[in-house]
């Protein structure tokens, strides 16, 4: 599940902040929470002996280029395009961060 965070104001506990754009407007995406997807897990040989797959969870806040919360910009997010794109951008970038 991908969604903007419901927290208000500045937060110093962001996982990461990366540069992006919404509707062509440069901004920053502050990742509040991320849990990767979990594939199905077989736990036995019987019918129903499995844990179902779980989708990734991704919560974020949009910041202007100076780092201030940009609630007005969150209203411009398109649920299908922008939210999924922000999650993909984070997943691609986080792999590079782990190798630094």
C-alpha cells in the first residue's frame, strides 16, 4: 500500500529523503515508513498450509525544495501514477544506498 503520511509538520525521523517531481514541480520525497513486499510462504504440505503474500507498504511526505512540508503538493498526487512511481524510485535508490 502506498500513501502519503498523515503526520503533520517537520519530522527528523524520516528513513530517507530524495529529490523527485510531482506534476513537473521539483520537490523532495521524505520516506516515513517502508516495508518490502513478502512473497507467499509455504508452511507445510497440506491444503492451506501457506502464508499469503503481502504487498509493500510505503508512506511518505512531500517537502518543498527547502525541506518544508508541502501539503498543497500532496493534493496534486495522482494515486495510480505518482504514488507508484515514488515507491519505485525509492526502491531503486535504496538498493544503491545499501552499497555506499
